[in-house]
């Protein structure tokens, strides 16, 4: 079988694609059209290359679990997200951009703190942080920006405690992380931000080698760096990955999830009025499916020919997985554009799929469960303090969300 798509690069649709005006929660309409008509098709990205775009839920799961698909950005044909990220990804390697067995070896070094049992043990302390932040909200002025006052501090406090990073440095790492996840950042800006974070954590690892604590960076320093299993620079770069991923994604889910619930008051009422942990857990999965904030596509490259849906992805072809539309696939989720907190959404791919599935998903789930089961019951009259048309969404980011969310009660 041969590739039947003969469009020239100039004729191919550009990716990423714009969302429809006035539909901030829905994926771009062009993705829906491709999913219905050409679920495995080529698109044109920023550098003029034409990777394959995978839009069906079943195909996304199949290919992300296929060993013929590589996460290595140094391979020819890999579809980099931006020019800046191409430079960074080829010069700074972490386990998420490696294939097995090296990926598995390095990932195992940081897996233990994110195990479900360990994360569940953090639930009481996460609950305390949430309650303290809500106390501050209730005692402060109104309206208030929920992003700055609640959505961002919570995961930042949690990941800082887990890693052993002083929370007093949150402005520093949040500022640099914003540069890293902004599509418009130049290579120079990205490398400078990454270097600043890595240098800081490198210095912190030196301190922890001499005086270790009960945190992940101390464990890496003592158990991996001191034993020669990992260089100190590798440990610092791993810390940067965990620090950024540990607060940026969850913060956006808290704020955007709150906005989606405020726009769907009957669904908000279901969540606000329940004390059933299973209902809350199910609601979290549905919100993850519905919003899919990692909206720039997971990037891979084929290392062998793969036949799928009548097309042949050749070795060396780039592949982009459109998770946001895969999670709106009507074959997997009936009435996919409807937010339904009673839906069984556990098969979503918001955290990816396969061996590279998000390491921190147990922690993100617990944080979101605590937030969604607490915020709306403690502030039952929470409401948006501005018009939807005045909100600025992160269309330019690798992670989707809102820059600010003014609320009152």
C-alpha cells in the first residue's frame, strides 16, 4: 500500500489550527473536519515540513503505544513545535525525549514519589494548602484573579515541597517556565530560561549533596548523582522538567476547569453538591477529556514503516498526535462536545498514552480532586467577574488556559 495523499506542502492545512471565535473550550473546527474525513493526513508546520496528523482516538492510542514511533527529537523528520524548541530539544535531553531502554532507566529514578500510594499520602497536606488559599481568598478583596491567587500557587507549593525547592523562588521559576511554554519564544530566550532554571537547581543539588533532606532532589543527589548513575547536570535538567510540568499544567486545569464549570452551571451543581469521592474523581477525568489543555499535539517520528487507515507512515516521517480532538472523538465518547461529569471518561488521552504517559498524572489527579471538591462548596456563589469576551486565552502557549480569571462571590 502507498501513501494516497498527494497534496503539495503549500496545499496542506497549517498546524496548529485556530479555534473558532466564541468557542474557547472546543478544539479547532478544522480538526473535527479532518477527523471525520481524513483522520490520518498530512499538515504543514512552522518550518515547512509536512508531518502526519493523527486525529482519531483509537489511532492515537495505537500509535503512541507502538515501538515503531520514537520520541527522540534528534532524529531526522521529528516535527518540532517551534524553532526555539528545536534548538533546546536537540541540546538538552531528558527522559521524556528518549526511547527505551534509556527512557525507562532514567524515568525509574524519579517514579517513586509519583506512585499512587505516595501521592495519596499527600492528600491531607494538599487539602490543607487548598483550604489555606481559600481562607486567604475569602479574607481578601473582590474581585480577585483566581489564577494568581489560587490556581498557580497551589500546584507550585505542592511541587516545591515534593522536589525540595524553596517556594520563595516561585516568581523566578514561574517566569522562566512561561518563556519555555510560549510558542513565540526565540531559541535564545528558551535557552536562557532553561539555563537559568538548570543552573539554579544544579546549585541546589550541591547543597543537598552536603545536607540532604526528605525530598526528591535530595534523593536524586544521594542515590543517583553520588553513585554515578546520573550526572548532576542530568539531575538538574530532570528537576527543571518536573518543576515546570508540576505547576504549569495543573494551574491551567484549575482555572480553565473553573471557567468551564461556571459556563455549565448544572454540571457545577453536580460537583458542588456531592461528597462522593468517586463522583469527584469521575468529574476530574471528564474535565481532563473535555479541555485537553496540552493542545499543540504530542510529537513523534516513525522509525519504521507503519500502515494505518489506508495510509503508510514511512520511516523518518514526523507524526503529530492531536490529543484535543482525539478526546472529542464521537466513536470513543458519545456527544463529545458536551461536558458531562457523569460520563466514564477514563480512556481519555489528556496525559498521553504508552510508555511516555505523563509521570505526574497521579499527583495532578489528586490536586484537581481536592480543588474541585472544595473550592465550589466553600464558595458556592463563585462567579465570573467579567465578560467572557474580555478573557485572554493562551492560544499562543503550548499549554492552553486563561491568563487571568477575575471572579467574585
